[in-house]
C-alpha cells in the first residue's frame, strides 16, 4: 500500500562501513523496504538474489523457497560443556482432547508406524530417489545428531551419506546471530526487533541470519522462537517477540521468509507452550483448544504458512504428554490441520521414547541418538517399528533439503560473510526498536547545556551489553562502548565524565600473606598450580568473590568451603550474556557472602589442561561499593545532565526471581537522581522491570539487548539524530503482584508439576483490559520527539473475497520535526459469539501500521483486519468461527490510549 514507509537512513557518526543493506523483500504493492503491515498479505518468498552482494558465485540459480501450506534446551552437561568450549490421533480427536484440556500420546507403534498417504510430501523427487538407495543404517543416521569432525562450534550436526552425495547437516543456534566458534554479527534481541512493529524489517533481519548462517558453514537455523511472552519472569523473553498473538505471527512469518530466501532452513520453536524456563523439562502445561489456537499456536501456524522447513518440539508436556511425543500437536494440528510438510526435531535431549515419538510425528532426535540411534535400529529389526515409519521421517528431512538446493549435484555456493551489511542491519534494528518510555519536560534529545556537560554512570556504559545469555549469546567482531560513542558525538568542547557506579568484575584482592598476586596467573599446559594464603578482613563486611578463567575453572576454597562449586544443570554453562564473561573474554563466576572480621584461609588450585590457561581471583567489598556509589553521586552533581545505564542479565535455563533491577541499582538510581533530576535511565533488560524510582527521572529509554551496534543506536537516539522508533510489545506491570501470572502458582510456575493456562484467551494486554488493572506502561506504548494526532476514522467490511474489514484514518505529525509513529487498531468482541458463550477479549490488537512522517505531514492510512483476526475458536466446531455483528473499533497509540472510536458491522459471507 503506497501510504506505508520505512525509517530513513541516518548518519550515526563514526562507525563501521555499513556496506550494502540487504533490505526486506517487499510485499505486493509496497515500496522496497517498507513495512508490510498486518493484513496486507504475506510477502512472496524472495527467490531472486543480488549477485553483487551475496550470490556472485551462483548467478544462475537461487535458493528454492519452501512451498507455502494451507493455512531450550535441557541442561545436559555434555552438550553445554561443548558449547561453552566452542564459544571461547485425528483432527476430531485432537479438537475434542484440547477442548477438555487433555492430549493424546502417540498411538501404539503397531498402528502408527505406517505413514499416512496424505502427508503433503511430494513423491518422485530426488529425495525419493535417494531414499530408495539408503540402507537402514544410513536412514537412521540421518535422524539423529552426532559429533561434528569439522568442529565449527555449532549446536548440532547430522552426518551425511558421502556415497550418495548427501552432505552433512549443521544446525546453529541463532535467534539473534549465528552462534558458532567464529565471531558473527550480533543482532539486537528479537524482542527489540519486535518493538519496531515492522514485518518488513523482520524479513531483512531474517535475510542477514540466513546469509551469515550459510557463510559460516551452517544449513539449519535453530530459530526463530515464537513462544508468547506470558510471564515477565521467563528467562528467554528477550529471545522471542511479544505477548500478542497477531504481532508475533506477523513477525515470525517474515523472519522465516527472510532466512529461507538465503538457503538456510528456519526452525520455529518451541512447539508448544514453552513459556518459562523453570521446570521446563518436566512441567505439564495445560490449556484448552481455544486458548491454544487463539494465543500460542497462532505464531507457529503463521510460520508454517510462510514455509518454515523445520519445527522444534519443546521440552515440556502439553496437556499431559511430552511435546516431543504428542500426536495431537505433531500430527493432528501441525501436519493434518496446517499441512506442514517439513520435519520436526526435538529440543536437545528432549526425547523420552523411541517408537512413541516416531509414531507421534517426531522425525529427528538431537543432539545424539539415545532414542533414535541403536534403539530405533533394534525396534525396526524386531518389528516393533516399521521401516516405512523411518522412511517417512527421512523423506521429510531430505525433501526440505532438496527444495533449498542442498541435494543438488552442484549445490549453491556459500556466500562470503558480509560483516558490514550485518552491522548496518543491526544498527537499523536497534534504532527502530529503541523505546522511549518517559520524557519529562523535553529532557531528550540532549541539547544545549545537557549536551555539553554530561555524566555517564553505570557499568554497561563501559562494558557494552550486546546479547542475553544461553544459546542466544553471540560474540561479535567488535562492539563499541556507549561511553565512547557518547563522547564522540558530544564533541571535543563538551565535558563527559564517567563513574561505574557498580563494579561487575572485581578488584585485585587485598594484601595476602604470604604475598601472592592472583590477578594474572598463567598455568602452563599440563601443569597444576596450587597456593594457600591468608586473607584478612579488617571489618565484618559483605564480599563478592570473582574468578576469571580461560580453561577449567580453578578450585577456590575459603576456610575450607568451595567458593565456586559446580552448579546444577544448565546454570553451570549458561550464566548470562553480560556477567558470564569479563571484558577480555575470560569466563566469570561470582559468589557473595558475609565475611567475618579477621584472618581467613584461601586456597587455590588451577590446572593448565591441554592448552594452558590464564586466571585471576578478584573481589568487591561493601567498602568498595560505597566508594563507587559516592563517586557516581559526585560526578552526577557536577554535571548538567546524567545518562545512567542499568541492566538485568537474563539467560536460558533459569527464570528471573524478581522484576526489580538486580543488585544495588535501584539505590544507585535513587542516589543519582537525588542530586541531579535531569537523569536519563537507559535500560538494558530482557523484559519488563518495575520502576519505583521512575518519578525521580527525567527520561527512560528501553534498549533491551541491542546487539553489537547498540552504542551507536543509543547515541543517535539520545542526541536526536534518530527518533526513538520502538513501542512496547509487552505490558510493563506496575508491581510484582499486578500482572497476569501474579499470585496464582497454578498459572506460574505451576503446582505439583502442572501449569494451568487459566487466563485463557486473555493474554498480555488483554488481561489488563479484562481485569481493569493499570500497568506501569501499556502494550504499544512508546514516545516520539514529535507529536501525532489521529483524524477521520472509518471502518467498513472489506470487499475482497477473503472478507475482513478495512479501517481507515489520517495520521498527522503535529510537531516540528520528523518522527515515527505506530498506529494500532484494537477490536471489541462479537455480540453473536458472546451469545453462543464463546469467551473473547474485551479488546484485541487487530492491526497496526508503522509510519514515518515529516513535520506537519498528514497521511491517510488503511489497515486491513483479516477474517482470521475477526474469528474465535469454537470448541463445538473444532474450528474458527467468524465473529459477526457490530464490532467496536479503536485506533490509538497503545492498548490504553482511548484514541478514536467507531464500529463496523461484520456479516457472514
């Protein structure tokens, strides 16, 4: 539609050469790179390439898009240790079962092992020809992971069959960049991409992932994650998009198209209801059919419609059955209802049975073959599993690879990595997703005295917070410090001071007896280094001890007690994206304890291993913390304005325990704002945080985990070189007890191993509306440096064959500078469905449009509301039902904005 635009490029100041921008593939009728917007129709898969940029070695062929269809890993030390080292039933049965909140396990192998004749798999292809020549052992080898002799450092590897020309399959983590041994482009976290409300930008993001994954030797991307943000405590909220089903569906579809346009298989995960890390291996998530289809499953369905080649089954149970052997999910919904014709892999070590999982629809076990290796071979030979069931799974894997050209006699050449292009896209996303939550009295953008006299406070100003922890963590080629980019932008005539406020990585230990320097100890390969000394505490105090190490973690005891014992499960390997590594790359572990006055015996033993190692032992005392706070206050008092960086370090494998900023950051903000109310707080957090300090601040800018170009994006927004383009994709609660999962352990974290989705269709902002709870910041909230007005709202039934409704209005930039707006369309319930007893949200996001408007510009906008969005799941039908009758329509700038209102009469076709 011609009224849609994207953000113009801007000059962020000195930085890497951005290189050619991959740009999104436009949907029909859109200018290249424009936001595709909801309801404008899915953009076609981009099978054409730019030969000057990414496909010069293969100008005559492009990767084949997957056919569009009809409609976290376990904490296993073996895999995690490796990653650390490398990092440096039928439809009716289903509908009935989900409606009553239960699910079916896989049918018995004797009945389910024979493939259905209608699987959506094409026959007579190269995949079938190869399948006919494979031995049973070779077939089974294609259905489970194994060690990679090439050692590229990715998460998984499936050997090929050299005699038939079937290449190996390499699978890399990559929600925000390709996680391998080499450095890679660290993109902003997906939650920040989502904040742009721009499906076209999601397509460009996917293309960078796809091209870079191929360049780094990978074949499958273990992303995107599309599980909804259901609770603000979930540890992987930064890896996914939104609390809203429509927004998540729009974004995942375009990201999948972008990834696979470059020839990399996209894996949508984690199917399904993997909305928390706590007890993720065992929790039984229970939800009705309506809850599933209207909330969590909508994004997965959109990914299937976009042609996703693979789906990853989750760890948890769904309605009583593990997701990896849940026939209702993997067969009845995914394949029969949605027509998915790719393959389903397990999350790492998430397979519990052999025949049952295969019969349910699980095609590949990762990362090894505990269930699909020797046990599967024996089951086939014993007649417990038919070889036809194995063939079905192998055909699915090979068919996807064939469609992307992986099985060609001359497969597509891998492109060169284009780091400059990746950096440019990272900057675009970080700027587009920057979300200004508060801006009192025009505190931002920085100008005049505020731009000339500035105190920068906080550790993440000097140690860039690039990405979250766990399998989403990416080590980039380089990442600038915000402190440096702020100083460069302020200029030589400005005064920019710095105080860390909090010491994240420790100071050298006080004097030991005998004298011993533990701040840089090198242990040769094969050697063991051991020392004992006395550490004297001059007063009782709280100490944080830190060990930095490059090899096997040294053993450190204090008065005979181990300071850094091996942690249980995933916590041993995934400790965060910021706190887990020192600025020079050494791994870090820390512990805080109360130390009595007097002498303490410290003993350290370190081993060099095969390659030798460097380690250091450091500490931070209460006196150190007091000194850091005092210095921050001194710098803040002396400056005209303050930019204070605050953080929350989330990681796979564990949920947050509080919505407050960790450590003593709240005290730091209180102290700084008390002496300088012209303080802007920059939040590098994974998800929502509570802000008891909010009213003391001048401005708050939410930057999530902004990737390698975060410093440039933060600086551009603070100085007004770019308008903050982001809007919240999740509601920020006002307090710990005022969000959808608060106060009900059945909802979160679960009780007696069962987690109940009793909120039903009222997820995220829908719950706040239904319950009348006022949040700290509503879904869709975000400020601009200009102002906007909405005018002339109309809503009419759509005239096209697909039905739906068209909502038209004018957006007017009433300010004096260009700016970004995200117009949001909210829809009320259907009276006809209500009369039938079908639960509906009081208000749901039905459409949106991201706009760039010049000062004074007016633009007439039409947002199409799809019939799918106007429908609700009817359990009695086992299908969606159109919500007819008069529907209320509201257009505003957030879920809480009263905006403009009208109504539209929806009739059945």
